[in-house]
């Protein structure tokens, strides 16, 4: 029922770029003339005509976030249309089962004790989609953590008016209680104003990225131009000194002919998050790798993928504005950037280990075996799917390094992450995960 093959983004592709023909591309059953939203194509083409070829990062920004026609920002065609969810282009962990929101609430409650129960305890979720995770989080607090829930102030950071409308519908009961509010930008928050939990789920993978290719030993940048009515790529010099410096620090020695994505927006985002945090945790859930794995030989073509109608493609120049565009994130870069900006590394694990540490197995044991709800919860833990594809980076500020239930199991990547940061943290090492519960051992 919950097919790992068609799940959101690379989780259904064994955490790697699909090695064969993409599911949908011109000539494989999809109308090749569907180049995308006409007004968006016209807007991008006009910019190219005025200023010449644009960086891929600029193209991706316009395709996803153009204020009128972008994939995430333009209004839905009908009230029943979905972009996110089972009938949409992709689905997220929150769509599969409430267990992720419930577990985040459990982790927040442990943090609440460590912070001496502040009033209010702020939960700031950035990129909340339809508000499903917020709903599951708040409902779990109401049902099992009422005293904690009464002190919560849940803030959703969302710039899309379309998505804010969906969130208001999903969260109506808590809006009426005055426990939910919105902001459109981190710039609206005062430095050090967040006391509590800042988290995001599948946010950074959709930040615009620069695309790089090594040619004759030197990095070249991918630009987008126009030819015969289509968007085409061409290589050119790096577009900024910032990009060149980032490559020197984080992407050294990319092999000849290899491609990679560079997410400068994620670097800026992490610095801003660090500025806003006063005391508490930053929890980043997404699919990605340490730098050693992300830029290794197994991903020599990069990790950029597109999602449309539960299908995956590697062609960002069709269905422009009508498909999602994503790439894997560099957790080494996020950890190091956060450290330099004041966010200390708490730990790094995968979604399976994070959920099990917070009692997911006990939650699953209470479900009816063989039910759709049971299989949905299991889907979030499966090692060959979402369980290991999605990683969890936790950072802390204004407190001693906490011992968190969500980091009880750290089965991998610790050494690579801390070595990449070069900050002398105790290496967590790679461990073979084993669970005391037969549910996890049987996944």
C-alpha cells in the first residue's frame, strides 16, 4: 500500500540517484510539448533576453518561487488540487503517519525540562507544507502532554499565501485557541528570540542550488539559456567569489567531468537560524549526506531530481513551474556553518534511529497489525526506504550539550561529520544498529 518505489523524493530510490531511465521524460509517454506554465516560461525567458544566460540557481528560484507563477507560490487550480500528499506530486513523512509529529512533540517535551519549562515554549517550524506535522504535534500534546501544550506557542514560517491557506484549514482548532501564529521571514524575528525548538522537515532540499561541473580540472558553472524555444544549459565561469570560496572549503577535488550541486542558500539560512535562536535545539530533517559521500564517485552526475504526479525525472526544463525540483543536502556544511555561527553540534542520526529512540516502536505495537495505519508507521522506519534515507541533524545553543532520547541511537556518519567540521568533537563512530524490539529488527 505504501510503496517505497514512489515515495517522496529519493527515499524510494534507495537514497541514490536513479541509475536508469527516469520515469518521465520527453519520449516516454509524457507530452514533450509540456514545457511548463506559459506565464512563468515567458518571465524566465524575458530575464534571459535582457541579461543573458542565468545561473541554474536563479532558474530554480524562479521555477519554484516566482511570486505569481512559481511551483510553490501560485494558487492551486481547484480547491481539491494537491501538490503535497497522496494525490499530489510527492508526499512527505508527515503524510505517511502521525508518528513523526508525535515523536517531535516527545523530543520537545524533553527539551522543555532541560530549559526549565519556559513560558512560552516556542516551536518554530519552517516550511510547514499543509500543516500536517504541526497538527500531529499539537494533537499529541493535547492528548498526552496537556501542561506542556498549554505553554506552547507554535509559529509557522511560510511565505506562500497558498500554503498558508491550507495550513489555516488544517490547524483551525488550535488557531481558535490562540496557540498558532505565522511569520513570512526569519528577518521578522529578533536575535535570540526563539526559546525552544526550531525544526524543518524536507525544507532545504528545495532551496535553489548552483550546479557545478569540472572541466579540464577547473570548476565551471551551469547557466541556463534559450535555444529554439527551449531552455538549454551552457557552462561558464563561476558566478561569484562566494561560490568559489565555498568550493574550496567544502567541495575539493571534484573529479573531471563530475557534476555537483552547491546550496549557498542553505549556508545563509543556517546563519540566520543561529542568529534567531536564543536557547534550545535546531532539528533539521531531510535527505542528504556528509560531504564525503555527497561528492563521492557514486554521485558523479549530482543529485538533482524533479517530481511530478508521483513520478521522478532528471529534467528540470520541462513542466517548469509544474514540478518540484530538489537536490540532496550537505550535512557537513550545515554542521560546520552552524558551529561557526554559534550552534553547537548535538548529534546526527537517521530517521529510523531518531524515531525508535523516542518510542516509535511502542507506538507501533499499539496499532492493529496488518492495518493501513500500521504499515504507514512502519514505512517511516524501513531501512531501505525512509528510515535511512532521511537524516536528522540536531544542534543546540544557550545550553550544555544535552543527552536526547532522539539521539540514543547514532548508527553512522558521526566520524565523517565531525572530521569534516574539524572542530575536535568526540567522534561518534559507526555502529551496527540493533534494537531491543522485534519490530525494528524485522524491518
